[in-house]
């Protein structure tokens, strides 16, 4: 299997087979993001020949006699892949026919695969017609992870996300119609100092019109090679305190009215949170309150300060 640069995946894709079909990000303009800085290019599609070669390798690992025993011996994955996760910042940007070709190759070499997931931008969905989305669902595409970040239009514009809150609603309603499941990433702190509470309420307003499986919260961590760091140096933006970020999380949890899994599991979070809403709302809120009152700003800031590049 070939991989280019650092490979990113959601925590809940840990058991999926990771298949490289793209590298980098077509947008590559969000002011806070430094995830793909290790690549010498903005975006690249993998040749279908490379994808097929990787699938042949996976087929050999999973299906040849003795391959599972060998894999276990060397501490490698041994069970067949029932789910494939396509790597890269937004593979769903690929043309409809190319996504279908990739699904066909996966089924050819790994017929036990049931679903195919990937990261997607809101704008990627808009490139497909309703009919194409329905066909992609039948081909196995479901469980997209969308880094919407916020429903705060002011923050979306400042961070150069390339879409508005209404676009999130419009495009994800089209996914709902096609039967394509999806999860959201929320970036705690993206609205800036003094605006976290408002940003959380706006995110809840967006989510409450939709049907995400999960909302995964990540806390904004600003690195010196990010454009956002330079905006701070120029006096154009101010970061929330760590306790303000947790108060923002509390506001989001309070205002979500849909049934959804809420999680803060990534390394950017000093403390992990996981619970189902609405059933475990009070448990989540109590945990956040405890972090704010018993841990406090200084310890939380020290965690952020010493967090290695994500």
C-alpha cells in the first residue's frame, strides 16, 4: 500500500482499510489549517493503476492461504475489510465517473466491502446531481466526514472556508435525500474571543435542520506556520481562552435538539468526551463543568502550548 505524506482519518475509521486515491486538499486556503503542509503540491489524484495495485496488495493480505496468520505474526491487519476509507482531504471532489470506477475496483478485489467513506467538503457535494448522489450511494458511498467547522457565517468568511451556513444545510439535505450518511467536524474556538457562545448556537441551528450521525469537536490549535497566526500578529483576530472554548462546547451541547453522537476524541482535546444526545446530555454537561472548574485555564493552556503539530 502506498501513502503520501501524513495520513489523516477520523477516530471512528480506525478499523477501515485506508486507500489512497488523492493527496492534499483542493481548497488548501483555510487560515487555521496546516495539515497538508508536508506535501510539495496542493492536490494530486492517484492514478487508477496505483489504486488497483494497492487493492491487489490488500486482496493478497486478506485472501491468500496463510496470509492472515502471517499478518498476525507481524502485528498487521488480518481481517477482511468491510469498509474502505479513501484518504486525502476531500476525495469526494473527484468526478462522479471516477468515484464509480474506484468503487468498481474495490468491489473487484475486495468483494466483502460493504461501504466506502472519505472526507468531503461542502462544495464537493454540490458538484454532483441528485441522481449521481443516489447512484454513488448504491455503489457503497456512505459515512462521509465533513469538516463544516461552524455555522457562524462571519467565522466561515474570515477563515476562508469557501461556503456559507446555508450551503451546509442545502447540500447535506441532499445527502439525506440520497441516503448518504455523514458526520460533522466542529472546530471549537473558530469564532474567536468573545464569540464562541454565538458560534456554538449558530452551529446548533445548522445541525438541528439535518441528520448527522456524529458531531466530532476538535479544539482550535494555532501553529506558527498557519495564516491565522499571522492574522493574530497583525491584530486582526484574537483567540478564545481555553475555558471559553469549553464554555462554547457546553453551549453547543445544550442547544442541539437532534439525536446525535457527540464526541471530542482527537488529540486537540485535552479531555475526551463521548455521549449520545439527548440521552447523555446531562452527563456531558457535568463533565464539561468539571473541566472548567477543577482543571482551569492554566493547565488547559499548558496542554495547548505543548501539543505537537497535529
